[in-house]
């Protein structure tokens, strides 16, 4: 049996690895790669959550040493990310011949990517969200429809400096790693070649997001859950309208877990006042809320691949999502999927599940059956195989004989 060569990965992450949101995603990605057998050297800005020694991950922060850290706020976000990028690019210079793949993250990658290119090392740029220019535009349009504006400090408010930097990184990377078909489509629509894009997936922690077998679902009202930062891009306004138009609003409960953008909350106040709707604010007990719910709704207008969709499946929630959510699911097999902004379809989906508990249970059972395909362990194995594939393809291109025309 042929033994596969161990892939040597330099993983560059400019933020606090192991913190929340994308910092959790990146930590789990590194953990999954190492578990799958990759030799991983990780350069985070700060290592918030250490790895077990058994994994063999070599971690060396760029903006911290021991207990001492360079504050991101003191430097300013962009300057901190650029400093990280510069430090990683210098370290990479000394590692030529020791690395097979350099995996980077947006806004902290440009010099690293260019250095790797000069050294002949294959590069991957993570795309945790849709093409940024597209994302800015659809959020702007949605805000105009609602009659509100995004605060300038918000991560989804237009920022010309960030956009220009990211588009430079897109060009410098050999591959853009897309976690969903939706993300890939936004790049294809923008004119990027299919050969420039690779498809991988995110996952969920099956130890945290699991079934609660003690829950008796038919003993409580139908419950629909929304989880996430509550801003226009997540489409909560569509979910609220659909809920109030559905039969579920008569005797069910719609639970919202997440902090609101103030102007957005004010706009939605009349719908939020309905007695069937409970806005809980930011919560840390998300797994428990999922275990206590029948459905997770996410009518987002643009997304990378929302982690909550896989986490919900692990907890036994049936997904009711838009086709921009990046959810790994199949319409009418283990979930219900609607086109972005289609309130009529979303209303019908909520009503269908509320009025037909047997169909709800059928979707739920199928969703649970395949949820083990969505763990971070599986995601790490798939990403490592993706590395092997692109390295093999690039090697074949480089060794292909030159054919002269006659």
C-alpha cells in the first residue's frame, strides 16, 4: 500500500485564533488538518486557544509573546493585519523548501502570498464570505429597501481600503478557497476563472452540538429559531414577515438569539412586538436553544457558509434557509430552501412544517442521518485532500513536456 506524503502547511491567521466567529472557524480548520495528518505550522496574530501537544501543531504568534500582546486597537485594525502579514512573509523566506502549501486569510495575506509565489510555493486564500464587492453591494441595496444605513464602523459597511486590499490578494493567490457553492458563484459571476477556485467546507463540533434525547418534541409548541448577528444581511425581516403570515404564529414560538443593529431593531419593532416572538439578545447557550427548537431559519441575503446551519443539524433542527446561506443540505430531502427574498415561499415552508409534523420528522430524521458528514474532522480531511489534488495538478503542469507546433 502506497503511503501518502505528509503535506506541510503554513497556516497564517491575522486575528485571535480560537476566539469567536471566524477565529473559531480558523482554529477548527487547523485542528482538523492536523488531525487528518497534515504537518501544520500556524502563525496567528494571537493564539487565544492552544492546541493539544499530541496534535503536533507548531504555533508561533506574530503579535504576541508569552503574556504580552500588541493591542490591535492601539495599532489600528489595518495596520495590525499588515504587520502580521509582513512578519509571516519574513518567516516564510527562511522556510523555503519546508512548506508545500501556504493557507492565508483576508486582509493579512498580500506580502505572504507574493513571497510564496516568488518561492514557488502553492497558496490558498480563505474566502469566509462572498466576493466582497458583491457583499457590499447587496447589503447596500437591502439597506435602501429598508430605509436604514449601516454605521461606518460595521464590518459590512462599504470600505474602499479593505476592498482594494482584498482584490489584490485575490489576484496574488493561486487558489481562493470557497466554503459553499454560493461563494463560488459570486466569484464566477465577477469573472474569476473556475481554475482559480477550490471548494471545501466548514463543520461543527459534534461534542458541543448534539442531540438531546430527553427532549420530547411533541409536548411543546412548534418552535422556530434564528441565530446570528441581527443586521439586514441576515434577512430577519423576511423571516418575521413570513412567520406572521404563517399558521405557526398562531400557536408557535419564534425565538431570536443575537444582538441587533439598533436602527434595524427600530425598523422591525412592530413585528417584534407580536406575542409569538421572543428576542433574547446575544446568547451563549446556542446548543441548548437548538436542541429545544424544531427549525432553524436563516433567510440571509449573502453569506460564506453559516456555521449555525451545520450546528443546528447536529442538534436535530430542520433547516429553513435561503439559497445564499451556504448550508450543506438538500431541498425537500433534509431541509427546505427558498430563493433570497422570496417571502411567499418562506411562508409556505414554515406553514408546511408547522401543519405537517410527520413531514417535519421525516426531514429531521434524514438530516440527523447525514449530520456526521459535517463535522470539523470531516472538513479537515476534505481540505487536506483538496491540497493533495491541487499540488498534484500543479506538479503535472510543471512537468508536462513542451509540445512544439510544426
